C-alpha cells in the first residue's frame, strides 16, 4: 500500500515563509516526477511545481520566484519551500507522484492546509 503524506502546513502571516514536506511510504519500485498542487475554496486544483528524479524543475507562473521544489530520492520525499506568502496562497496543498509497484499509478496525498492571514 503506497501512501503520500504531507506535513508542514499552518497559519502564516503575509510575507512569511513555510516549508511543506511530502513523504512516500509503502512497497514500491520507483517514484516518477513529483509535484505540488493546491486547491482554494471554490476553485479548481491548481498545479504549482514539479521535479524529476534528476532534479529538473518546472513552476507555474503564479509561484515562480517565490516557491522552490526539491526532492530527496534516498528518503522518498519532496518539499516545497514557500516564501513571500500572500493571502491568495491560502489553500489546501497536495503532493502527487506516479509510483511504480506492479503497475504505475498516480498517487495523491491527503493535503495540508496553508492559511496566510494577519
């Protein structure tokens, strides 16, 4: 059973920083491109960033320059460093990754709430 579990969410003031982490556990062979998305109330889920096993990254324009994605292949984790946070960054943040067991399935974490407010 493969699981993705996010952590690190919380309440932060505008202009502040927060780092989210996502850990992959279970019996699997490999993890593909890992990514972060978010969903604000009443809005569709929005892609934020992704990172390959070799470390190549891609960012949505909305977070480019403020957010940094990284991964640790040895620990099967992916992180999202978020700086200069704005109230509009308030959302539930999700990590996802295609994981190979006997087949390849895209897994999502349960999400972690980030609230940016003074």
